[in-house]
């Protein structure tokens, strides 16, 4: 197949004047090189397209692909991860990962939790703060965790995010509202073990391939998988393969898979969970557009831990997405 590759390079946005935090979810050249190399190893040809704007330009020139491998995060708005999928839907071109609806819903942590709770997936009690006055009406018990409702890579999460009083809640939520210009998700703080579960496949064909446990080192920011801890994960975080022979891990993987299916996620990604004070795993959030650096991103790390080589992980994602390509459109590589 001729496979297009859409992505956002962090260096390109930094050169345009955007900040480190604004570009935290964007990719390094090494990720794109590894991904392109893996796709070519599978026998396909790769066309590096780039960002949503670059995609629009290529489509206007008449370029087309059998499949687009999309890891473009987008820059702003609840629909930023839905931009490339929506553009490709207009042209009837198949692509990897979430469709526009699932991409937008999963970015909004409040909507995500509403859906999984309706589906019977356990998740911590929560509230949404949209204005400064809303903080006074939150009825959850302390401590709580407060974070921006539609950010990734731990943006806006610091040790201050664990609020232990009404005054703390008001101060932290106001700071987040002012800085991120979006609502704040507040949920019951979960003090237990934290896992991220790797998922491959779509619908009833989806499966949990494995999990890693996230443990903060002594030098890390305490209590939370924060922006700083994620940015400096090589020294601040221990990632340990969590075997499904552990009943708690097996239970977490079942919950993760239930959430994945309920949200309509596709092809491959990651579900995060953390245990409450009684040791019960609770859904935190889902990443339907997971990082794919072969050695630093969670999903490839999980694949490596179970003995799945990086090209085989990419093969599983491509094969899942390829089922949505009209057979008459598939050309030889």
C-alpha cells in the first residue's frame, strides 16, 4: 500500500514561536523516522505528509493514499485531534486510529468519564468547573485532583493539583481556568497503584496486550503523574511491566478494554487507570492517539515488555485500520 504519514513536529512549532508546554505532545524526528521505517519494513511505501495544513495542500494538488497513518495532535481546541480525521473523511481516505467523534470526545475528560460511567466502567466521582463560582458548589470530599479538562502529557498537573481544602480548590481552579482557558475537571483523588494498559484492535477484535505500572522515584514531584514527571520520565519515573497473573492487573486490563470499546476507539492506544483507597482500579482517561516513539512511549514500551517487536506493533495497527479501506482502492506497494 501507499501510506501517507501525518504528524506534528515539535521543532517546527518551536521555530514558529510556540512554547515548550504548548508543543509538549508533538513528535521528535526520531519518532517519525522509526515509524516510517517500520511501515516500510512491512512492505509498504511511505509518503511523509506532515501537519493538517500540509495535508490540505497535498489533497488540493490531487495527492491520494491507500491509507494515512495519522499521529497529528493538532494545536488548539477540543477538536484538535479530530482535524486530520475530519479532513480525510471528506475525501473518503481511510486512516489509523480514532474517527473525529471519538477523537474529540476522548480529549474532553469530562465527556469521556460520563460515557464510560454510563457503560458501567468504574471511574472516580467528578465535577466540572467552568467558572470561578463553580468551585464553591463542588460537593466531592477532599482531597480532590484538579486538572485541565482537555490537555495531555500532564499539562496543568502539579503537586498543587491535589487540593485538600476549599481554599485550595478555589485557588487552583482559578489558576487553571485563567491559564488554559478551558474548564477544570475535579475528581476524587485516587491514592493507589497506577497502570497504563496497551490496547490493539477495534471493537470486538480489540485486546489488551499488556500493562506497565507507573511508580514515581524519590526525586519526582509527589502524588501525581505530572507534566514535570512526564517530561523528565527517564529519571523521575520507573515503568515496570505489570503481569496479568496479578489479579489486580488482570482486572485493570478488563476495565481498560471495556472503556476502549465503549468509547469507539480503534486500532491501538492506551488506557490509564489508578486505584482508590480500597485498591479498586478506576478509569482515568484514554489516549486514542498514543505516542509511538519506539523506546520512550508507553504503548511501544508495553509491546516490548511482552516480546512484540516495534514493527509488529505497527503491523497490528495498520492491519486493523486497513479493514476500513474499500478493497477496490488498495494498490500494490
